[in-house]
């Protein structure tokens, strides 16, 4: 779908997913790295059989071509300007101010490339009192507010063990770039898109980031569950081989799931059939007016916990589907690697690396049909360092001798 | 005939937004911000969960009080339709011919039963773009699993990775799969719109929201799937940074806790931190990781006697990544968020004023303004039915009598 467009991707480990999202939709995305490799190539984890090869970098450069170019040199910057003649988008995530020092910032480039869409990803944004703050996954999650909301109430707040913040920002960089493309269709001109990872992280709060300003109470962290004014519901329940998500509650939004759970408990003989008379959609109102027993729902929860504790994640998933319960397993990375759901959706793809290894990757998260035909996703593996130098500099009209010269000068 | 057009890059683009809660509506919110005309269709009987969870205006629960609903539906026009009623299905069909893009998030198969799925709608409008977004996708053995993003977090593996190794999962906060999913959907819809404008071809997008979160776990998935190691939750530990964690700070008046996040990525940063906290500046990452408990204890002692704001400023001045763990009150007073005009106030018929977040990016040439707060229940029923579909008063009375609207 995006095959008419070219993206020059200058990002490092911060935001490298953005270009991949556009590559997955068909854009020609060229990852540009310094001659000694992006700092992203140093980010863990690493392939077991190739401890010098970053899985992180491979994960988010799949689908792109890759070249090297030393932007610290005049010759390297000239090459980039020649590439920009052919490009629609530039995406970068350098420390704020660095692109200006290199004279490759938006303001410098806009006159020569008025159609260029120039997207900057940074921790806090390109301007403002915190623009020069040093970012990190943890600090961004803290500044966006989700970190304080996450964790057990008797311990320090806790992050997700696979860093998340730059991924959210990258997702916004891709969307913001596409909005700028539509603006260009209207005006004929490109523009600067300034993405702040702090702001992107604020999305991971279910709107709670607005709580204080709306006059609502500050959210409190309570595991994977909910705690409001001291009332806490644990988010998970123990099962025989791990955990399930069990956020059972009464009320108009989810009470019908509790009714379904009663049906299951009756069918297995864990509760009396008389409990089927209760309707948990309207239960809270009837408790308030004295028509229903306030102790009933907590007893039901307790019974649920006892019953699920002796069953496996897989058993509970099948029961959940059969009875339409609001209940799913907490899958581990190991579970996901053999998930029949992902298998049947064609999620995984085998890509052949430059050194001939077959590596299995997660595919794009969307199955797309264009004009009645499945969209043809690229099966391009992540590029080795400088893998497409000859190809791409050749496309620019450089001769083999000129490319060899650049190589010997260390520009590429 | 149509509703008043918006302004911005998507002016003139028409969206029928039948999605609900967060993952889907967030996409339409962005499109409305950038000028699209978005009609948000709601069921008058099955209440949108976003309306019944907070944060609420004035901390008072109510279907017109939800800041979450307001945040993901601002700028849209509101229509109620009970799609179980045949007359409502007819209205929906006519609106999908009006629309460039239809977004929906029913359980897989529900729209097909009403002949309102892509297979049927694209026969009425061959160049239709449609997004069907569910937790696990349209096909597969588990496509009927019910759930919100909180269940998605379990199914996407992220819940298992948030928390402490000696305890059950302790996070993430809320329905996590609702956060990455709209980014993937928006990007793909805008690509599809670009493609349709060039070629006249329609596009169908089947989104599994959980798979969006899996993109953010791709390194861990690739590692294990290819015979490497299994990532498990490890608190705030990071294999390439030390110290790396959340440390207690002096309590400001009226607070029961206060924390600062500190992430030391390089030896140079460690030397700066060691100088401030009187630690051994010579330790390498490996040596620091080996002494992590004692480093964390010493650092906690140092942060405990200072405010989070002071630690943040001192460390950032020394080139070390640090930030206080902002409360939502801190966010309201954050000078950086204020600089970006992130929180926006809109006049509101019931609340006088409401507050929403701005977009997640700043466009230098196309600044946006959100035209109106999220619609109240059925707020624009009459206007939409008259101005978009040309119904008259008698038609609307008949439609209402059929039960299509309430």
C-alpha cells in the first residue's frame, strides 16, 4: 500500500519500530547506521548462537534495507542529502540538538526538501524545559504516569521486563508520519512531526492521567487488579500451572459474565442451582436497597478461586470459551511460542539471514486484504551492517569505484 | 448532504466508528482531531464500558461523567443504534455507503449474522475501507474469547512480564493491549486511505489487538522461539543497566509515598552518580551488577533524604536519566506537558468544561484543535439522520418507534 514511498530511517534503539511499521505496509525503508553500527546493535537480548548479534535490533529492522553512512563527515552528509532527493520521510531519534549540530535538522533541510516529512522521536519532545533530559524506558514510564500505577501496593512500582516506552513512541511516530503524508497531499508540503515518548506513555493509563484535573481520586496500584478507595480486587488467580486473569465483578458492564460463571459452577456441582436466580448485572443496586445479600458475591469469588486452582490454564481457557466467561490465561512467552491461535493466524514467519540462518520472527499484527487479495507482506530479513550499500548507493548513480572509495575513507 | 466538515489533513474523510471502549475509539479520536467527520455509533442497551469506568468528573460515577470516554471520543458525532433491530441495520448500511472508513470491534462473526460485515458491506461499496479489531483476530481457535484489554494483557504475554520474580504478576496497569493497538490500526488505515485514493481499491484490515502488544515483546518472542532463553518478570532489573530502579524519596506534605526512577546506562553516568552519592566510581557494569543489593540500599538512603524533584534535577544535570514517578497531579503541573499544550480544556454542556489529552505528536504545519467534546448518548441522532441520510421528522418518529434508536 505504501510502495510509492521511501523512508530514510536514522533511528537507533529509540523508535526503530516506527520505520518497520511503514515497511510492513509496503514502504521502501532504508535503515541508515554509522559505519561501526547503530548503538541499537548493542541492545540485549542476543542470539544464543551469535552472541554478537542483537535480537532487539533484528526484531525491529526486519523488512528494511540497510546502509552505513558516517554523518559526522561532510562526505557522509552529502550522501544523505542525495538520498533525501529520493525520500518522502526521514525518521530520527538522536539526542535533542544533535541533528542541528550536524546541520541535518528540519529547519535546515526544509528549504531544499519542501516535501520532506521529518519525524523526530525523543523522550520528552524537541523543545521545552525537559527537552534535554536524558531519557530511558524507566524514566519515560515514570514521567508519563503509568509507572506509579503499576505494581504491588506494598512494594516499589514496577515496569514491564521487556522495555516498552520507545515502542509506544515509535507507534505514534508511524501514525504521525502518515497524518503528515495526508497533509502533504493537501498542501504539497512536508512538515516536522515531533513525538514525545512521555506523552506516548501517558496513553498507557486508561485515561487516568486526567484524574487529578477532573477532580477524581489518584489511581492506586494493586497488582494486575483494581483498588479504589481501599476496595481491592486482585487481577489474577492461581491455577495449577500458573495464573489466569480473573477480574470478575457485578454491574452493568460485566455482571453477565458473573452470571455465566454461576452456570459453570452449577454444572460442576460447586454451587447450588438456586444461585442461578441471582442476576449480577443488577446485584449492586439490590444490595444497596437491601434486596440482595452483600456477602453473596465475595463467596462466589472465593468459590471461583477454589475451583480454578485445581485446573490448568488450557482447561480454563476452554471452559471460558464454552461458557463465555471473562477469564483468560496469563500466557508466558513459552506459551505464546506454541499458541495455536498465532499458528492459525499465520503470525510467525521464517526469514533467512544474510549468513544463511533461518530465524523465526513475529509477523505484522494485522491481516490485510487489498481489493480482495491478501496483502503481500515483505519477507525481507533484517539487514547485516551495510548490506545494501552497493545496491542503494548504486541506485543513486555512484560507480563501483566511487563506492569503494567511500568505503576506504570509512564514510560507509 | 453531510455534517459540517472539519479542518485539517483529513477534512472530508468520513468515518463510521462502531468500535467501543478504548482500542478502536482511540483511532477515530485521532482522525477527528485531524479533520475527519467521525460518527460514533453506540448501542443504547449495551453500555460502552468506557462510560462506566473512571476517572469521573468530580469523582462522581455516571455515564456522562467519564473522562476516559471523553478522552477517546472527543471531536466525534454521536448516534445510538440498536443493531439487533432490522431498521437500525438499514440505517447502518446507508451510513456505511456514506463512509470512507468503517471501524468495528464486535466479537468475530457478530456482524456477519446481521450481514453487516465486510463481505456484505463491500458489495454495497467496493472501495470501502474497514477495520475489524478484536482481542485475538477474526479467525483461529480462540477468536470467540470474550474480554477487554485486561484480558488481552494476559493473552499477549505482557502481564506475565510485569512484576516481581517471587510473586504473581503485578501489572501492567489496565487493559494494556488497548494502548499499542490503535497505533497499528491508525497507521494501516491511513495507508489504506492513501492507497484507495490512488487506486480506487477497497481494503479490509483484520486486527488482533494482542498481536500489537506482541510487537512490543518481539525480542523476547524471537529469543525463545529460536531456542534462546525465556524472559520472565524480573522487577525493575535490567541486564544492561545498574543501578536501575525505583527509589523512595522524602514525602511531600499530604502524600503517602514518593519515588524516583533512576537508570544508569553507561560507566560515565555511574561515575557522575558515584561522585554525587560518594560511591566507588571505578566499578564496571559487571561489578555494579554483582553488588546490586548494596548499591540499591545506598542509593535508597541517599534519595530518601531528598525530594523526588531534587533528585530528578540533580541527576539530570549530571547527565543521568532520572524522573520522579509522576502522580496525575504532577502531570497536571508538569512544565514539559504544559509546554506541549498536552492537556486541553473544552466547553462542555453538562460539566461547564471538560479536559482531554491533546494528540501524541506536534505537527509543525498542521496544528489541530478538537472541535467538540465527546458526544452525550445519542446527542446527534436527529442531526445525523437528517443531514447525512436526509430523513424527515416522520421518518425519524417511525424509526424511533421501531426501537432502532433506544
